[in-house]
C-alpha cells in the first residue's frame, strides 16, 4: 500500500534531497493521516457514546488531535519547501521542526484535558457497556494505527524527517493506548470498581508522555545538536582523502532543516606547500563533500610545520602527556616559539563536555607539571575547546 501511494502521488520519489520531493512526501503523509484519523475519531466517538466509556472518548479525541497534527504537518512541509530568499538565505527547512513542536503542544493539551475528565469519572463512576462487537471495532482501529505507524516511519526514514518519525511513533503509542482501553472494558465486566476512569487516566498520561517526547525530539535540532557521528566521519574522510591535507579539526555542522546543512572545518596543511595548489585542492574537497553528503562545507586552511623534526618531536611529547592524563584528549594547531630559557608550546586541546571550569584548571596544571618534568623550559600555552 505504501509503495502504491508513493508511486501515485510522489513524482521523482527517489530524489529525496530535493525540497519539492520532500514536500510531496510530507503532504502525502499528512493527507493519509487526516483521512485515517477522522475515520478513527468518528468510529471511536460513536463507540464511546454508545457504551458510555470515557476512556474510548478520550482515545477518540486523541485521534482528532492527531488529525489536526497532520494538518499542521502539511503546512510545515509546505513552508519548509519554500526556496531561500534574501531574508532567509538558508531556506525555511526548520519550519518542519516548528510544526512538530506545535503538534507536541496539542497532544499534551489533549492529554491534560482527558486526565481531568478521567479523574472526574473515578470520583463519579458510570456504567460502561462492552460487547465483542465494540472490542472488534477497536481491534480494527489498532490495525489501522499499526499501518499508519509503519507508513510514517517508512517515509520518515526515506526523507530523514524527525517529524514523520515522531508521527510514526505516536501512531504506535495509540495502538498501546487503545489496547489498554480494551483491557479496561473487559475488566469492567468483572468488577464494580471505576476501571474505565483509571484506564482513562493511564491513557491520558500516556498521551502527555508521547507529546513531551515529540517536543524533546523537535526542540533538539532547533536548539542546535552535535553533528551526526556518521555524517561527521564521512566529511572528515572525504576531506582527508585530498592531497596536502594532513589533519582536520573543529568540524561544526549547522542544521537548517533536513537536506539543508552548512559545515565548517579546519584543514591542516604543510606550511611549505604551494598554497595556490592547496587552494584548488580545498575547493575540490568542498565540492566532493557536497556531492557525497549534501552538506555545504567551508574549509579553513591551517598551515602547520610538519617537516621540522624538532617541532615534530615536541608535538609527540605534548600528545603523549595528554594521552597519559586522559585517553579522550586530543590536540591540534601545535606551534613552537623557541627561546634559550623558555620554549612556548602553543596548542589547542579538545576536551569532553564533562570537563567544567574547575576540571579544565586542574587539567592545565597537570599538563604544565608533566611537560616541565620533561624539560623545565617548556611553557604550555593551551586553549581548550570541544568536539562539535
């Protein structure tokens, strides 16, 4: 079914890096979601009214909120597919994340409303009618949601969309909540306890939890996440395959929406190189990164002295000191200013984010002490930074 829908409604479906193709996928997912959720809302609301089950009514309105979420998702994909302009030179791709955040707020609001209603049903219980026919209809609802979950996750993976991945997970969550409702209806036939109200509370809490999870997933890229490790390794590998380049560091990737990423990094090159040739090599590396990863990268050239045996020996000593302190430490931009009574060793140290200011001060003292044990003239001039 998924493949058929994609063939019918998504032109040039394999070109998922194209903003217009992503938009078509998003609109398809949203339209299917609206149709399915409206059907499930009508079905469950009818069951809830006939049986008097507040838990089913809560689940019905959860489906209605899901339909509204799909509409917002469509708007988000439409806006995010707009071409870059003077005001937004990197495009509108992050609109997709904003749409996901709005969806999460709606889900949480619905959850709180039905938490209040379910708590009232516990205090003022009403009889709930359950029958094999009603349970069978709810089973159909679960089957529809299972398919929707697989549909959204499949498209989400295809176009690398966190919003659609979240929608898929939300559909799977709905299967769990409906299953809990069915259990509550069956249990209500064997006890006078207000099982329906308690189940409604569980469903509401689950809805709130799902909404909070979607909010967390969509806020993260808006705030700025670390580069995806696989993407970072690919960029570094492509750049390191170039002539002249002997090392890379300070890679930073900025995400402006799926398929719109800008990166910068420092490439170390021998200081005695032909810099016209190096410039051409760096231009070629930037093009290869774009062609192979879809990331637009800007490379800053760092000349280093790699053919000086004295500097190389000092670099090895400094690196050995760092490794002896913490295997996670690394260094770059190593330079030497020689003097008779003092030798300045100037370099940057990449530390984990777990190092706070106190830990950095202690680390600085340990680096200084261990280097001076090697040669009392060594004076480390260290700048700390983090792996982005």
